[in-house]
C-alpha cells in the first residue's frame, strides 16, 4: 500500500478518455466515471483505466449517477484484477473546484471501504487541454487533500495526513 508520499500516474489512454469528455461547449454536459489500477503496492500507482458511468441525470454543471451501477462495475472489474481508486467527473470551468455536493460524495465514498488505504481519489477534469485541465484530490475519510499535478501527468501527494488510514466512524 502507498506510504506517506505516493504518486498517481495517469496512463496516456486514461488522459485521452478523460479529455474526450472535457466540457468545452455551452451545450456540453457533465460526465462521471471511475478510475482503476491493477497494482496498489508501489509508491507510484498507475491509473490505467477510466470508465464512464451512465448518468442518471446530467446538466451543464451537475451530474448524478446510479451508485448501484458504480458498485456493480467495481465488482465486475475486480474479478479481472482491477482496483477502484475513486471517481472522475467534468466541470465546465478552467480551474475546477469541488462543489459542496462533490465534497459530500467524496467523503461518503472514502468512508466506505475503498481499496486505497489513503482514501479515495477524486479527479475533476476542467476545460483546459489535458494534462493541465486535470485536478486531483484525495479524500482520506476526514479531509480532502489537494494532490499536486506534476507535468505531464503525475499527481503527487506527500502530506502526512495522507498517511493515515481512513477513519471508521
Ligand atoms: Zn462536481
């Protein structure tokens, strides 16, 4: 499991997939999906798969998805050796920030058992071309920590908070 300082690396295919859904038009809608890795044991966890969930409802600046659908997808992919790291979604902003709703969702899912002991990865794709449009957070179960995105596609977290295991409340 990743220690106090660990990195996420986004595979080229994942960046392409996320970039395809970036919201650059007024008629665009938010997209949402999940991020997966095969191996959680190294200091660098490679995000090698990004799925897209069918939104149950989506508008320009908000999206809802079916949690059951998300859980089913995780179970299916787990059978093929994929570990869910968290969620991605799009925002129609240059420098996207998590909404109060996003924060609540991240906290809720970080407290539920996810695979990463450090918590849950939370990615928002803004309108800048990737990788600069990529914003990454990690929710530890108690805090939402900003992960610095290094060029070109490596997100890095080294805060001591991230070393704590998620709290079970
Ligand atoms: Zn959002």
